[in-house]
C-alpha cells in the first residue's frame, strides 16, 4: 500500500485548498485500497526557530517529519498570498527541510496544485513554491499545471470539489503522483 501525505497551505476552516485535497483523498480512496492518505496540518507547527530545532524538535514537528519520511509521496495545495505561497506553508517547509540534505523532503516525490477564490486559481504562487520545494530537496512530480480558480463556487456540501472538469484535472494529478510513486518504489537502493 502506497502512503501519500496531503498538505494544505491554508489555515482557513472552509479552505478551497483543503477541499481540493479532500477531493484528491476521495479519488485515491476509490482506487481499491491501494493508497493510504494522511495529512500534515501546517497550523500545528510552531514558527520556525533554530533554537527549537534540536534533537527531534517540537512534538508536532517530529510527528510531521516522521509522517513524511514514512510516506511515498506528498501532494501540496496552496493559495496565493501576494503572489507566493502562504507563510504557514513556507514555515512548514522550513521545518520539514531540516536537517539539511537529510530531511524528510530529501528525494521525496511531491505534486503541487493551487486553488483560490480568484479567477486564476493562485497560479502565481506555483513558481515560488516549486523553487522552495526544489531547494528543500523534494523531487517535483511532472504533471499538467493545476490551478483551480473561482474555487469557492465548486465545493459541494461534502467539502469536496464537484465540478467535473476540475475533478478530471485532479485525477490527472493523482495519476501523475501514482506513476511517480511506482517509479520511485522501483528505484534500487544502493548498498
């Protein structure tokens, strides 16, 4: 069973990014129990402070790192705040990127999407987020860009996105993530 961690860069209770990830979870759940999804909540992580980053670090950080290490891939969804990822997501990536070159993100396949109430779906946050993820050592999964615009009108009562064209885009992202997980699992480990 492959393990995929979902990370929403939004703190809002009615977040469209969290709804996009709930839709992805639903897509993965329909795939015959082949996948297990879990979540890292960026709100649970304290502000990054190197003075606190000793040993396993704060409990929430240690748990997030362990969850990511045990996973086969991550899918991150973030809104755009002034043309960049949210501060909460950047803070989480700062924690998860340590220790340098031996972090829970090192070599981890990561897929990225954005969602926003705005027309462009937060697409302007993607280049910055991709750059930071690459700097953290993550392996970005190659997939068609997904930026869900006007997203607040697309979320159904169950908290998932219901628009068929957006669901199809999310299924494409999931397919790319699944292919990356399978390719990553086949890579032989050097002795």
